[in-house]
C-alpha cells in the first residue's frame, strides 16, 4: 500500500512532464515556423529594391509609329509615308516606308505610276533630357524598293534622305517631333 501512495503523485508528475514537453515542442516549432516564413520576405524585399534602383525607367524605349500623307502642290503626286522608330538602351533606328503615286501622264519610270521605297537610318547619338530626346541621324540608306524594274540609281534620284537631327518630346504614349514643320506625332506600339 505504501507503494500505491507514491504511484498517484508519480503518475501526475509524469503526465505533466509529458504534457509540458509537448507544449515546449509546440512553442519551439511555432517559433521556427514563424522565423522561416519571415526570412524569405526580408531577403526578397532588399533584392527587389536594388533591382528597381539600378534600372531607371527608360521612358523613350520602345517602338513608335507615325504616318503622314501629302499631295504635291501641282496635285500630280501623292506621298504616303510610314515611320517606325525603335529606341532601346540609348540607341535608335528609324525606317521610312514611302509610297509615291503619280498621275498617268507623269510616270516615274517608263510606265511605273507607283513607287515604294524603304529608307533605314541609324542614330549617331541619342541625348535624353527630361521629357525630350534629341537624336542625330545618319543619312538614310535605301534598303528596299518596288518595282524592281526601276534601277536603284533611278530610285535614289527621287530623293535621298540626308543626315539630320530630330528633337522629340514625350507625353504619355505620344512622341512628337518638335522640330518638324509638319508636327509628326509617333504613337507607342502596343
């Protein structure tokens, strides 16, 4: 009977020790889980901030498109032009696709009344300043024409674009060439 007297307090002590061990284990596990959840956030946030701070927003980068149509003063020729301007990492290229159409009494060459030409320009220098960019262009290079029955020397005789400097001002998704008497406006391609 003496031994039974100690069994009950011993059983209570053992039960509380096991319960306490389970509680301690639960508390430690909760701390470890919480720390594991917090650690990736701390590492990720500084990394994202450093990427953003090292890569400034390049507001001019992208593809820009503009079209222009005009008729010669004598109404003998219409000219439709499409400009594609690509700006990326401080460099630019420009493509001018021009279609000239003339009246039947004034062919371009033998019996050709429509002439398509593509001129390509490369930037020599691009200078960004606030909301404007100044691009110094190389002379346009004839890169394609149609119809091929017209020799390229004749095509070039209809006008070869010279080197020029263009100043553009950005406003939203529009890029306006401000030193152009026609006020050419480019729209950002989506």
